[in-house]
C-alpha cells in the first residue's frame, strides 16, 4: 500500500483488536477522544485487555 504524505488510510470503529506494524516511517494515531499520538519506527499493538479493562496501546 502506498500512502501520500499527510494522507489518511481511513477512519472506522473497530469491533475486534487490531494490529499495525510500522516499518520505516512515523505514524500518527487518533485515539477515542480525538487526541493524536505520534509513534516513530516502532511495532505497535492496538487492542483491548482480555479482562475488559480500558483500551490500551502498547509499543513493543
């Protein structure tokens, strides 16, 4: 997939945990409260804790 500079892939409500792998570029992620987080060249896991706790974003 190729994404233009400052492009948006898409916005959606996720009904299942998701995984995103960032290889060589910075990424901006918009959270539930419309806040924007910046991650750079890391592997990220987006999901919900299995015991129903608050949503989490974990950088590995």
